[in-house]
C-alpha cells in the first residue's frame, strides 16, 4: 500500500462526502441521479480503500524497496498515457461545452472507437445506439433537459 494511493482515496472520499451532503439540499427530482452516482463512486472507493489496507505492511516494505523502473514500469503507468487520457477527457468537456450532450457524446464515442482501430460501422452503430439510449432515458422517460451547448442555446 503506497501512502499516495491511500491519501488519494481518502481525499476523494471526503470530496464525495461533501458533494453528497450538498446534493441532499437539491429538490427531490434533481438530486436522484447525482446521489446515485456519488453513492456508487463512494462504494467503489471504499472497496479500493479496504483492498489497499488489506494488502498489509508487507506490501509497503516491498514498494519502499523497489523503484518503478525495476518493478517494470508498464505502458499504463507512463506519463504519455496519462497525457493522452487527459487529452481525451479535455476534448469531451470541450465538445459538451460547445455542442451539448446529445451531439458531443456520440461524436466522442465515434472518434474514440475509430481511433482505437475498430471498423467504421461498429463505431457508427455504438454511437447512434448511445444517442438513442441517452435521448430516450433522459429526455423522454426522466424528462431531464440535457445541456444544449453554446451553439444551440
């Protein structure tokens, strides 16, 4: 168990706890989805916290004596990989801000699937399916208005 991982989990749990408390003041209809998402995230983090704690002191001693290059730094741990993930997430936020949810998410999903080497038809089918599901679940069933973006307000 590395102290940085443990600290990150605890800090993130505290932030989620504050968000949970703030969300309780929302009107009944507006707070259901945020409370669900926050509760699921908290459950996942508590599971990770328990997993980190259960690794015990033996893992701490092993981690303290071995540096990343000796441990075999994987591709997932490289700074470039983090930069790529940050770029994709920044692009998604920018797309949502400009075009809104209903356009941004299918475009993002299409681009992500296509950039990872899948066929055009698969990227198109998944993107359109996601658009249909989001539109009917949030727009029709739950009647929750989705952000329309700067261009369509």
